[in-house]
């Protein structure tokens, strides 16, 4: 690590005297896959246009990226690559423009470069190349760029090991995110369903691929699920090709598995960044379950599998199968059918607050407001016993965004209608939604005031009124955040 330490010192000591030629830089702070994908975009674009490429990366291990570890820059990249392209742990974003979200051409960037008012552009958007316009030129190809990255010897060894594996014939990769479902918390954010192919659909996928002459390579973190699917279908696992050699080395294991996927003829996955990186690495298509089955047919297959083999799956995997089916068919089925599917998911995953919120909404839709109110009251009351502050965990699920999307957005109008009809716990939820999602503080305050007037002795409603009265918590600005916290302290006794 002596060479890396020297490189780190050079980068830090020279951070104020960088070459001022224009940069296309990546400044992401998420997991390994997201950073690599953005870097492939940015460097391929920089190489095409003749600009410098740079990237930020941590010089200390990070282990809080949604249960994933991000190794230090010196463990991932070679010393030469770091010396050429590493910008340190962070850059001053205000010195850069931003690429993505709007069309741009080489001449647009040249015009900005001639002005000399910024150091370059931050290129963090995964879809940035969709906005690049260069008439009569070939598309920017990321595969060669990514494969040519200067990786560390350990990473290169993992990539080479995957390249030497002997496949039994043509293969397709199936990336299941069972680890996130069984061991993580993503299943509580219902928008995660779009990012996952349910394991309860895997048997049908393996069978379909087999009929096309393709052997399936299973990728995932929950070993019990993968072992079961292998035994049932004959699909292969990455352990069959030596993934165990990298046990305990999360980054190296990820590179090995991505390189294996890159060698397959097809990759089947949900919204997996690792699968997307593998797709770029191997220049092979990455498709979802819809490439094989319509959504309605996939839902039928999952329900058939659960009827026959539910006990073979981890309870959270089975619950996720019902969740995926509900969200897929939600616009086509009756509220009564939705309640039936939710009840099955709740039995298997009783600590998932999202199911309670969806069940309450289904009850309101089904003309059963008393049951909807009872669910919300029970959830709000139980959570307030262990958390005195607002928001309660259930309120976070109502208003938190994941990938720019809201978990319960489809149900907002149902909550608002129930609130208008005078159901107090629906009013409590609606007041918080009005403030945090719609930014309508005036309406939120009015609704919270009505709420307390209806039940003046309810401590939960009084806390909601105080919280709504403070307005949205500022996300930036040290003074603004300090003033907001001071306001909270001033009203805590009311």
C-alpha cells in the first residue's frame, strides 16, 4: 500500500493546483456498481470529445451503502489509473456544470469551454449518453472503455479468473436480489418491486431459457434460495465456477460475478446496477422479465408457484411474490382482490408497515372506511409508544422517495378523500403528505388544526400539529437547519 499512500499524498497536496483544462468528472458517492457505470459513461464521453476524465472516490472504507462496502480507491484501481484520473475524495461541485437531463452536442460543450468559467462537467447521470447528440458519428461505445480501466492487480485477477471459466454451452444470467429481500429492508419500499425479478418466477424463467438452448447462471446473495432453485431446475451458480475463492472480499466477488454475467449471451434482471455494469462490460443485452412473459402472465406464474410451493421459499421471498403480483395487477383488480393478496403478504411479513398502509387504502377503496381507520390507528398508536417524535416510521414510508418515486403515491387521493370525509387517522396521514410531498404548508396546517379540534386529547394528533406547523425540515443550509431545530425545541412543550 506504500504506492497508494504516495499517490494519496500527491492528490491531496495538489488539490488546489489541478490542471485547469476541462474535465468530465464523476462525483457519485453511492455503491460500487453505480460509480463504475457512471465512470464508463464519463470516460467514454471524455475520450470521444478530447476532454480530461476524472473521478472522486473514498480513500477510506465505507460500509454504510445500504449494507454494501465500498473499498478504498487503491483496492479497486491501479496506481497509474489513480495518478491520471483520481480527483480525491470530493470536488467543489459549484465549479462544474452538469451533464444529463437535457440534450447537448460537442459544440455546446466547446462553447462553454471557451468561456473558461468552469472546470468542466459532472457526469453522474446513468442515462447521460441518451442526451448526447453528435450527428453522423457512431454511438459512444462504453464497453471498450470500461474493459480498459486500470484496475488493481486483485480486481484484474478476479476478472481474469472469470474469463478463464469453462461454460457448458451458451448461457444466460439471471440476477436475483434475494439478499436484499431476505436480509435487507428494500421490500418495505414498494417501488423496489420494479428493480427485482421475484425468485418465485425464477423456475419459469430457467425453463423458458432452457427451451431456447440456454443454460441459466444464477446470481444472488441468498444462498438458500439459490441452492433451492439449482436443485429444482438444474441451473448453475457462480459457486460452480469458483466464486467461493473470493469469499469475504465483497468487491472482488462482485467483479468476478459481473465478469461471468458479461460472458453470457443475455442478462435477465430487474433494475440492478451490477447487471447493468455487466451488460456494458460484455456488450450484451440486459432485459427484464417482460422479455419472456407479459406482466399478467408473470403474475399468474408467481401465484401458481406460491399455491404449490410457498413453504419451499423463505417467508419474506414468498411475501415479496404477493407484493410483486399486487403492484403489477393493482390497476386491474378489485379492492377486495387487493386486500386478499395483501393479507397473504402480511401473514408472511407482519413487520412490513407498507402492507398496512396499502391495506388501509384498499379498505377505503372497498367502501370499508372503518377497517381502514382501524388499521391506521393501530399502526400509529403502536409506533408512537416507541417513538415520541414525528414523523413516525409509517410516515416516512408515505413520503420518502426511492429513485425519485414515492412508495404510496397511487394511494394519496384515497387518503385525501378519506380525510375529507372526516376520518381522523386518514387526516393525520394526509396532513403530513400535504406538507412533505406537495409542499402545501397552509393546507397541512389547516388539516392538522381540524384534527386536534376533533380529538383535542389525542397526543399523537397534537404532535402532528406541532410538526406540521414547523414546515419542512431544510435539507441544506446550516443556519436554516439550526433555526428549524430551534423552532422544534420551542414548541416541544406545547
